[in-house]
C-alpha cells in the first residue's frame, strides 16, 4: 500500500506531503481544487507518461516521491532482482524528477531505472481507474486476460504448458519457412563453402610450415655465397701448409711446457687449448657441411611454388595459416550442419506437424478450463451487479474459435464480454452498448472479485461514480468499501454516500498565497467531515437538514462497519 506521498513543484502544488493508511480514503473538494492532480502524481510515480508541462511555473523541475509497503509478491521480488534493485520485505521507495528540459530521472530504492521498468514495478503497486479510463473493459482483446486472471493456478499451469509448446512450434515453423524461402541462396552458399573447404583441404597446410619454407628458400637462394664462405673459412682454419690450426697447435705445445711454472701461464695455456679444440671442432663441422652441400634447383622451385600457394590461401581465407585452419574448421561445421539439415528437412516438417497437433491438443484443454472458469466468473459478476442494482442484467462470456492458421500464443480462442441490461433485448458486446454508469458498475464488480486475488496493494478510483445518484450511489459506495477490505483504496468522489463510508477523508482546496495559486490538502476530523459531506449534499448553502443528513450518512456507515 501507499504509505507516504511527497510532491514538490507539481502543477499548482508547491510542496505537499501526505500519509495514507490501509482501508478506504476519499479525496473531496470543490471542482478544480486539484484532486485529480494528486492522482496524476501517483500515475507518474508508477510509470505514467510525463512532460515538462507538469512542472510548476517558475521551477526548474518537479519531484515526486512515494513510500510503499512491499507487497508479498515473488514476481515483484524477481523483477527487482533482475533490475539490480536492493529490496527488503518492509518497504519500497520510488522517486521521479522531471526537469524543464524534458529529462526524466526515475529511482527505485535509490537505483536509477528507465520509465519502462518503472512502469513494470508500478503495476505491482498501484491500479488507477479514472472516469473515462475503463481501458480493459472497452478493449475486447483484453477480456481474455481478465478471464485468465480469475482462473487461478489450475488455468495458469495449463496456459504455461500451452505457451511453451506454442513457442517450440513457432521456432520449428520459422526454421522450415526460412529453409523453404532461402533454399536457392542456401544451396549457393553450400556450394561455395564446399569449394572453399576442398581447396583448403587440398593445400594440406601445416602450422609453422611457412617459416620453415622461407628459411629453406634463403639457404637455396644463397647457395654460392654459402659454399664460398664455408670453403674459405675451412681453408683458413685447416688448409694445407702452415694453417691457423697448426700455428695454434704449436703455441699450445709450447705453453704446455711452462704452465707449471706460473699460474698465469697455466691460465693462458688452458685458454689456448680451449681455442684449439673449438677450432678443431669447427673445422670438422665446416668439412661436413662442405661435403653435404649440393645445389638442388628443383627443390628451390618446389619451395617457391609452395610459398606462392600459401600466399594465395592467405589472401583468400586469412592472415596466417592458423587463421586459415580456423576458418576451415568453421565452414566444416557449417557444412556438417547443412548435411544434417538436408537429411532432416523431411523430419523437421514431420516434427512441425507433430508440434502443431500438440498445440491444438493443449489449446483444447486450455479452452475447456477457460469455459468452466467463465461460467464461474459470469455467476460472480451477476451477483456483484445485483448488489449494484443491475439485477436484471444478463452477462455472458463468449468464445470465438480462431481459424487454424490464426491461433496465437494466448490460445485457440478470442473472448469477449456480452451484456444486456434491459430484459428482452439481445446480448451485445459490452464495448458497444454499456453506458458510462453501467461500465463503472461492471468495472467495480470485476474489481471486487479480482481485489481478493490479484494482490495489487493500492487501487485508485478517480470519479468513477460520476453520473449516478440515490440508491445506486449508495450501492457503489458500499462496493468500493468492500474492495478496500482487501486492498488500500484511494478515491476521488463528488458523492456524499461514497465519502461517508470511507475510513479517512482528505479535503483539497485552492489558496492564493503571494498572488500564486496553491493546492492544499488536510485530513478532516469527524466534525469537519460532517460539514464537508453536508456541503456535498447541498452545495454552497449548508442547512440544518443537510447537516443532519450528513451525520446520518456517517452514522449508517459506522454501523455497517460494526456489523
């Protein structure tokens, strides 16, 4: 329920803070005093469409804030968790700022969210109904949802089964349709992928191959340079006659003869020995390479040809052999899937037929439960309408079976409410024949039924009682109070009968302060309620008779609550 409402710089309200209680609260006052402005504020606070026109003249922004009792509703907890909003079991705080630039900032428990998500949260907190806002009743496409809301767990379970099977059916249908529609393009793509796959496979690329080939090409391309360098080096180290290796050998032998005479001589001797043996080993390596060196022009051509093939493959399929092989794996999987689908197309179409049959089977089961629930809802609505002095009304929930190709995720049927309020007249669609007053009473009948199960914490009625009087007005008052026994009700009314049955009454008036008009709201005490209800009965002139009548209305309401 709504515990507190704070409004700043909104329309003709400069600053206003109200506290509300559980039960029924009425807002009364002269026409134009600003009663509906408060309801507008609540609507914006729970995701309604806003604009800078709501900002009080001279202010840069308006701020709306509401403190709500946290409903015991797991869906709301799940939604808050999904939105990253911390929530406890006690309360939820919503704030909305609208600036003159048109910027909207919405916060739930301090976390900024967009208006669409604010609206989702608000649907769990407040249900606002205005004099001309019987949207669900006046839109036949909403009647099925209203019936389902009344259906309870039995219907919900079957409906969820139907929705799951329907979603699977549509997914398979989409695959079949896409395959049929794009069959030519699909075949062309598969041919292209098969050509690419064959070309890459034929190349037999190996990771690291390109680097090895480039190294081999460098050797083959510089054969003469390598041969000359090896020969000259070998000759210098170990050629015939007085070679470098022989000279170092002589030096090594001479140093060996004196190395025991001094430690420094020994160190020099060891260094020369190491050099001698290293050069000797290098001489052997040079000799081996010279013996094995052979110019193979055919191999050079093979290497060049292979490197050119790798270059072409890189130009077509990737920047490196690794990326080419990755692409090869990717198209291989796609071709495998295509082969699977090619073989399974017939099976897919068979599966589509099977799933369609499941949709109809579950849809028929859903239809049966809905028709059973519709009878119960009809009975309940007629009982409520009887209490609202529409006892001769005939109310019928009609099912229209959809053609096979038009069934939807909602089911196999459309549902529409039919009514006649005049005996002997044929039933006609509610959206076309009901008057404003009749719609108000039908809506109140539905709200009375649904308030016990829907879990909306606050229900707001904005002058839904307009156009009625006498015993009908009293019946509407009693019905609104009955709804407040299950949900908090806030009601703007001009009917004294409605004001009298309320648990709490707020008086809304306009004042001129500093040449500016401001809306003020105050909670009425018992004696003030008598005066206000008397004014509602008689208008501007309050007489002793209207005062007594007002007292009688309040007394009757109090006695009924005691009963």
